[in-house]
C-alpha cells in the first residue's frame, strides 16, 4: 500500500482532480453495474472530463457531517478504537486503484467505512444485509490497502445503528481488479465510451461528444440489419401498446365525465383541473420580432432517424 498524497486540508477541487487519476472505492459498484445511484457511464464522465464536476446535496452533506458521529457510535458499540486516515492510498501493483478511506481500526488489520441512510432504506440493511455496492467498496479498500478485513457502520436516520465486519474475499477481489482494470484501460485511458445502456444520460453524452456531423459522406452500415429489424418490431409493438393504453385512458375519462376522482379497492384514478401558461412563440415572433430575436438561442444538434429501404 502506497500513500499517494496527504488529503489533510486539501481543497475539494484539488481532491476531485486527484480522484480523476484513478478508480476509487465508491466507483467500484457503479463500474460493476450494481450501484443503484450511479453507472459506469457516470464514472467514465467523471474520469474523462476536463474539469471535475463538483456535486453536492443535502444527503451528501449529512453523510460528511455525520461521519464522525457514525465512527463514535461504532467505537461505543464495539469497544474498538479508530483513527482518521488523512491520505489517499494507491495500490502498489495497480496504480489506477485509489482509496480515500474514512477510518483505520487501531490494533487491527482493518478499516472502517461510515455510512448514513434514510429510514426508507432500512430494508436494504435488514437481516444483517449490506448493499452489494458497499461490499464492493470495502473489497476495493482491502485490495488497495492489503488489509484482511473491513468494517462498515451505518446510521439509519431516526431508526437504528448497525455495523458488520466484512472479511477479505480473494476471489471477489481478483474479479474486481480485473473489471476495474478493463474499465480503466479499455475505456478511460483510450477515451472509449462504455457500451450503450439505453439511458437518457448516455444520449446526453453522445450529443455532447458528437453534437455536429463533420463528415457529409455516407459510410457502409455493417452489422446492424438484425438490430434495426428488431427496432422496427419494437416500434410496432410500442405503437400497439400506446394505442391500447390510450383506449383505457379514454374509457376512464368517459367514466369519470365531469367528476374529479374515482376509486376501487386497488386503484384511485384522478382527472383533475389544471392551468398551464404557455408562450405563443409564433405570435411573439410576428408582433415583436426584435424581442423574439433577442431571447432566441440557436442550439447545434442532430436529428436521428431510421428509414427502411424497400
């Protein structure tokens, strides 16, 4: 285990730039596809962007502010002592693997990860269960630091405190290192986006990187005929399902007539009154073209379409 740099007193912007130099423990679950709050694509964006994105939220702030409280609760519950670790660590053999850990356990070959979660997330921790992406985070830390175990402690806000010891699993660590290595050298270093996942975020990233067509020529379309045929089937099926859904909605509206709501033992249906203000851009352009031009903004973009050739 090598110490990459001291993080004591380090500004957040500098800390985020160091995190871009490798894969951290909180990245592991997303890269493996088991983090419900992040994706491999998001990690790719974070690692390849020119400037690291500074994100903050109330839940993130509470997590930082309550870290010391969680550590104290852990010491009270276990009788163990922990100490801060004000360093970012780096794997000796895989320098792209980094670890910015919460605490080390005094007198043990182990560390501690402190978590907070809302009471609504309590079911994810029931029956001595630890969410999978947190287990991978702890395995990542064990891989980087060479420790034999890692503790995880969580305060379920307003509900309870829990902790668990996670033993080192060499097979899992071996697989995790392989996945992270493939991601780092297969995507981050060569700037190759991860495989499409159908998400809105993936579309946004494609539009960001390829917002303008720079080549007017047509290239051969190789290897997509099967997928395009399936796409046509999906469109046809979607159209049928949308029509069926619209028919059900119309039947419900006809049943409600001028009533606002209806309910059964299983469902409640609402058809409520709303008021919407919309800008008539066509009228604005006709009557006040100078105002329309002043507040209009030209946005570059591309229109995607697929046409079948008879």
